């Protein structure tokens, strides 16, 4: 892929927001969240107009007990036409469980750091790609679409610095396997805009920019700034988590993704289209915060009077 072609920004002002709260958010909750609450959260999010909602994960329940109910939870969701519901899958048993539960889109995952992968999936980068090869092959053969995640693209909690060349290599490998979209994860929120921009430009030299998504955890308050920089580079797919829920259970110090409602507020303010009803989304953020008995992590959900939000006060 020619680097200049990869850098061509899409003319479109539409940003595809990928909601990951039900998976990336709820996988990290200390208390067990009832299955019915998970189902209702997903249904409320789809009613807000979100086009993609990552619903759950089919990883080992020994590793992530919080999502051990995936087999019952996914079939219970009333799915909206036109909305995608990807689920996280680490291996072939996970794929088979996901398909049995009715998944038609999966997300496979690895990292640009061997050290992180050993903690998160119990193998290094190369073994993870070998493990994922038959997963992607079988998924595609059965008409299941595949998204790919690369974690630790701007730093690793165990290794420290991560070479951009490793991010490019792993992204390219996932794309070559058949992933139609590559989500680049700043798992522990260490990135800053100039670093994010440089990383994206490097990856876009080998994977078309239109196929790249960004996934910023907001641990150090840099997520929106990093997303703004990514939009300037031309990225139009952004992962986010309602109410800023979450973190990765195997990334020490990770906090939630950028809050979806804060992201939508920024995008609409920039004149970008998302198809999301912001008021309804803020209500959903407040609802899940109430269910989880926690204070909102997002700025928008903390503002008491909706009228003021709309007026920008
Ligand atoms: P392992 O222990 O090496 O695997 O784990 P194993 O094959 O030896 O299996 C161990 C046990 O788990 C066996 O059971 C398997 O049957 C069972 P036992 O014989 O002991 O009774 N098992 C399964 N059961 C159900 N479904 C499965 C499954 N697989 C194995 N799919 C493995 C390897 C990959 C399975 C494990 O390490 C794992 O599940 N890791 C997932 C960790 C995780 O979910 N982390 C969070 C998601 S990643 C993330 O959040 C980052 C992201 O948001 C992007 C970013 O922010 O950067 C995506
Ligand atoms: Mg994440």
C-alpha cells in the first residue's frame, strides 16, 4: 500500500462511533452486573443511534468472570436492524461459543507488546497471530465479519515504550489475516497527540486509513485530544465507552475509554455527523452509573441540567 494513498483522508464528515462499554467497560467491574442490566444497557445504546455496540466477550470465564454470562446474554438482546454487535473472541472455542450465541461479527485481539500479551492472553505476539489465524479463517468462511485490536500502541504497562514498527507490523499482520478494521488501542492512556499522530501516519502507510479505528483509554485525560489529532490525520472510526466505563483487567492502572457522550459532544460541535442522539446517550450514561452505584466518569453526565448542556453553559 502506497503511503500517500493510505494518508488520503475520507471526504466524509461522518464519524463511525464504536460503543465498547458493555464489553470493555463491564469486563472491569468489581461487582457482578446482572445479565438483564447488560441486555438493557445494549438496547438503550442502540436506541441512541449508535451504529456498532461491542456487546460482550467469549474469552475464558476463568480469566474474565465478569462476562461469563455471554452465552445467555447475547441471544437475549433485541437487535436493531442496521446495528452491529461485535463480540470479543480470543481463540477457536471462543469463536464457536460466539457463533452458537448468534454473533455475526467478532473482534480478535493481540498487542504490539509481548509482555502485555503474556499477561493478557498467555502467549507472545507471534503465538497470538498463529492462534488467531484459524479463528479469522473460520469466521470469514462462515460469513462472520472480523475486526482486529492491537493493544499498547502508545505504551505498555509492563514493557514501557513500544516501537512504532511493532505497531505497524502487528496491524499489518491482522489486516493480512482478513480483519476488515484495525482498532489501535492506547490501553493505558499514556499517549499524547503528537505521538498518536506519528503512530497513525506510520500504520496508515501499510493499512488503509479508512480501515483504522482508534481506541483511547482516558487514564491521563488525553483521550479527546488524541482523538482530535486522529481526526486531523483522517481517521473516521472511534471507539468509546458510555459513561467512560471500564479498563482492561490485565493492564495495571488502566481506566475507562473516552466517554462516548463527551466524544459525541465534541464531534457534533465540530460539525461532524454521528447519528447519535446526545440527550438520550447522557440519560443512558446516568442510568448505568446509577445501576453500578458510581459517579459519572464523563464530564457531560455530571452537568445537572440538560438545557444548560444544549446552550453550552
Ligand atoms: P490459557 O489459560 O492459556 O488457555 O488462556 P487454555 O487454552 O489453556 O485454557 C484454559 C482454560 O480456559 C481451559 O479450561 C479452557 O477450556 C478454557 P480448563 O481445561 O482449565 O477447565 N477456555 C475457554 N473457556 C471458554 N471460552 C474460551 C476459552 N478459552 C479457553 N474462549 C486465553 C488463554 C486467551 C483463553 C485467556 O488468556 C483469555 O481468555 N484471556 C482474555 C483476557 C481478556 O479478556 N482481557 C481483556 C480483553 S483485551 C482488552 O481489554 C484490550 C482492548 O480493549 C484494546 C485496548 O484497550 O488496548 C481490546
Ligand atoms: Mg480497551
